[in-house]
C-alpha cells in the first residue's frame, strides 16, 4: 500500500482504534492494518502511543473477563520492538491543554496528539475524522486510506 511507503524512517503516532482493529481482527480494516504492523515489525518506522491507549483498549476485555485479550494488548503495547508506549508527563498534559484550548479537542484525543507531537511524530494513524490537521502532524485516517 502506497501510504505505508511514505512512513519509511518516520515516527508515527498511533491512535487507539487502529490497534483495536488489528488485535481484534476487524474485517473491514484488518488487511491494511496488518500491512502497517508488518512494516513496523520489519523496522521500517517507529510507532508511539500514549498510555491513554492502554486505558482505552483494556476496558471491554476487562468487562468481559477476557484475560487472553488483555494479555495480547499488554504484550503489543509494552513488549513490541518499534512501538513505544509513552507515559503522560506534565509537559504532555500541558501541551494537550493547549491543543484543547485551540482546537476544542476531547481530553483523550488531545493527550494522544500531544504525545505524538512530543515524540516528533510526523504522522498520526487514526480512524477519527474529527481530528484536525496540525502543523507538522499529518492525519492518516484509515477510512480515507481504504478508498
């Protein structure tokens, strides 16, 4: 896929939905997100996400008591080479507040974007069409990439 080629050597911020699609094998997006994670595993680029992703992906598996799925998420978020899960620091929180003030973002989205920016990401992989383009951070929306 051509969009993956443009990620070579870059840092990519990862939103929660694409990870859920990958781990839970969403048939609508699985093939394209599988190609993304294969390229990551080959070391073609680096991926960063926030600990907010941990909060978001674990809710449903914990509610269902699905410990296997919880472990799959933990493994990819904390043990994957090339994927780094970043803790929310005071600096990221302040940057997120600034993003919320300027772009009227929801708190969790602002933290995800601020984390990506703090880690020098050039792209942000999401499926949220409401997120604004930000200077230096290009939105890659899965639904738009499918076309």
